[in-house]
C-alpha cells in the first residue's frame, strides 16, 4: 500500500511547488517524512532553548521569547493537522468549529429540523421550500433564541419519530438543555430589547408556542405511519397535533404581530406562513375563529393553479356541493357565503384527488400537467381558515347567541348543520387530526344537538338529504373518537336520529347514501371505508330492532 501526503494551505487547497514536477510518489512520501522529522526536532530544540533562556533573561526579554516560542510551537503543533487532508478527523474542514464549537449531534438535529421537521410549516407561495429553509437558517445563524429553539424542535421531532421505542439519553439531554437555554436567552433578549422583538426572535417564540412542553412523544411506529393517509403531507400535522400548545408564547406572538399591523407587514414571508399555520392549527383544535386573516386570500391561490384537470377531477367538481346549492334554491339565502367556501373546498378536493391518483405512477406514465403539491398543501390551510372563519348562526358575531328562539329557527338550524358538515369533512380530509385531540368527539356532539333541533323544526321531511348527510357525518366522527367515554351513548343517539331519515336501512341502500353524501362533500379515498362501516353498523342495528319487535 502506498501513502501519499498532500500539503494543503489554510483554505484546504493542495500546495503545488516547482520541485514537485517529475517527483514520484515514493520520493514525495520520503520528503514529507523528513520534513516532519525536522519539525519535531525543531520543536524539541525550541523547548530546550526556551527553558534555558527563561533562567538567564530578564522578564521583558522572557516575554518576547515566550511569545515567539509559543507561536513557533503552535505552528509546529498545528501544521501537520492543518495541512493533512482529514487525517483521522471527523471534521477536516472546520465546519463545526474549533474547541468552542458545539457537538456534531447538535448539528445533526439542526439539519433534521430544517430538512425534515419544518417540511409542513415551510410552505411558501413563492420560492418553495428552499427559500423558506434559507430564511430559517439565516435566523438560526444570527439569533441565539432561534438557534436554541430550532435545535430543540429538531431533537423533539427526531424523538417523536421513534414512537414507543423511546429515545436516546443524548436526545433527552439535548432537548432539556436547549429548551432551558432557549427560554433563558429569550428572557435576556426581552430584558435588553423590550418590545422591539426581531423577526428571528419571533420565529423562536412561535417555535416554543407550537411545541408546548415538547414531551408528548407518543408518535406512530414506522409501520403505522405507512397507513396514515398520504404520509408526505399528513405526518407533520400529526406531529404538531400531538404537541400541546404553549398558549402564553402564542399570545405573545399575537400581540407582537398585531402591533406591527398583521402578518402582511412581516419582512420574512416564511415567518408569516409559519405563524399563519400555527394560528390555524391552534384554532382548529378548539373550533374557534383564527386570530389572523390570511396573508393572501384563498381565491389568490386558486387562480395560481396552472395544471389541466383530468376527466375524473372534472367529474368530482360537477358533483360536489350540488346539495348545498339546492338549499339556496329552496330559499336558504343565508347560506350564500358558506356555499362559496364549500365550492373552494371542492376545488381543493378535486386537485387533491388528482394529485393522489398520479402521485405513485411511474414517471413515464405521469401526465404532463399535474397539481402542484406545494400549492395543494398550502390551499388546505387556506380552505380550513375559511371554514373556521364562518360566523355562527348565519349572522355576525354581534348576534345574541343565547337567544334560543333565534337558534331554533329552521334557517339557522340548517346553516349550523351545513357549517358542521364542513367541519366533519375537514377533519376527515382537509387537515385530519388524531383522536387524542378529541376534535372528532366535539364535532359529533355538536351535530347530535343540532339534529335534535332539526327534528323539532321538521328538517327531516323538508330536507331529507341534508339530514341523512349530517347523521352520517356525526356517526362517522363518533366512530373516529377512540377513547371517548360517551361513545356508546352518542352512537345510540345517532342510531335513533337515523330512524327519521327517509332512506331504508338496508345494505343495498348504500349507493343511495353514498350519492347523497357525494352531493354535499365526499372524498372517496378517505371517506369510503368509514362511510361503509357506518352503514353496515346502522343496518345491523335496524335488524336487531326488527328482531326484538318480532320476538319480544
């Protein structure tokens, strides 16, 4: 085996001398060997001379000699390491830093945060993921608060991916240390700067808000993640939904951004998107109105779509929301704005369906024009924001919501049923949430109360399709509410309400039920299986009731 030593300058480039021309590898290696031997001898001599001079010279002379000897000694010590290309070193080009640098594992978690963890919140209507990641990296470089929080978030996301298997002690220690340092550096920053918070620091506060304690690490095992709907767009939502929200930090973000005039006034577009998504997701947990308006309206993103819809997508658009439009034709004029939002949801659904159908195709089979994945991902947050922003009872928030007479008006009952159908569709398709959030149970409970009011005002006979659709969504949400303590009672309530529906509870009636559901909002990929499960259970209960009547 031949060993070749390559000299490098301080910037890592090989040195080339005139004497190297025509030199063989053996000669070159011999020269390097003798050169190092000379350096070692010079080092020993300098140490001996240095010790002799210290005893004879004055203090002033000693200082000069010591300095020169130290420089010479440092040069002889560093030169073999500096000039050799990666000789037994994990970081030959000093990318991590000198003695004061952070461990390699910290950089690994930073890389994980920017490349993996931020994939959902790095959405952009402009330069895509790379532009957003570049802005986040700039924040990390210039702001200690951002540095500690982003590394903490990356380590937390990395730990979450291990699921029930647990994480390493190294990861646990890093998360604890960096969260502590993040909060300490944030307090120091606020003490020095007051309310004049930089955008880099604002990113750090938002990161703390979206992670809360950062201890809810019961992630899915890898084999379970594969069963999640469209993993590449859902898993990060599943991650954030399982984190508890740090509301004190989030309220601080609201106050800071409000003082600046809203999200549109932020210089970094990626930061505005991060805060926007965090706000929508937090509001989605509690079915509340988002704090901020959209940076750009949903219609702006719809108009940016440049792909060509295929026949299946066109068929989806022709069918969806027809049931809502029929309600307007029947005189429910307060539904105008709601139906407009439902139409936007149907456009998102058609694009999403087309994307799913073409996503796994071999490259040679993929059509030339397919929906832009980044745009579809971002549109779902926009349509969810629109759904959450719908006022209650078909009126503005100034309306007295405690007025039972107003709430029981058929027009208001129909409006609220339609609004909650949008909620149910969103939790199944637009931004699915894990059962631990109890969102499915909350929607099911509300639908149950609304349907009881609907029976009192005669909605089952006046609008049988709407009533059937609402019962189906309520039942499906209840089935998804795993661990809900009133699950059996709620299912029994929907079974009773289903008796007011006009369709016969028989297995062969499923096509009629599916067509009714499709006329409002339906997404076959995510809704077909739970829908069939609902109808099978409903038919079994009907058969049990018939059997009980025949054999009392």
